[in-house]
C-alpha cells in the first residue's frame, strides 16, 4: 500500500510560480509511474502531467506544456510539479497519483492510477 501526501500549495499572484510536492510512504515510488491531476471548482478532475519510474519520460496536458514541469527524486520518494506563469484558471486542488503497473507508455485517464493523495489547494489571484 502506498500513501501519498501533497504539500506546497497556497495563494500566489497571476504570473507567479509555485512548486508542489508529493511524498510517498509505505513503498518506494521508484517503480511507479506518477502523475499530477487537478480539479477546479465545479469542474471534473483533469490530467496535468505524468512521469515514468526513472524520470526519463514525461507527458503533459497539451494546454499546460511549457508552463508546468513534472520531476521526481526517487532517493527522496518525492514527485514535484513546478508551475510557472500561473493564471487564475490554474486555481484548483492538485492531486498526485501513482500507477503501480507502469508500461512503456504514460497515460492520462484517472482510472489507470491506483493510489491518490488528498490534494493541495493552489489559488491564483488576478
């Protein structure tokens, strides 16, 4: 069983940057593909980015590529999401998720991911 805990959310002005983190416990995350999702008020949860087990492969939502960067430090059992040039529409609860059966490809559907954190709130003011 894997437990995931996100942190680093907060309030930031439009144009600013923020890095959120996700720490795993219970098992090493080095064999898991990891992803970030987000859910804005009144909207469905959506895919943000994913990273393969060794960090060499990444996948981004098309609309976010270039502003967001996913990375991982397996020695620290931690996943990161660096968010730059934030916009009010980036306001959401950000969740990390783990896929315990990663294959060659990275995936965007939520049902691929087996474990989820509780989320961290990111609010971008205009």
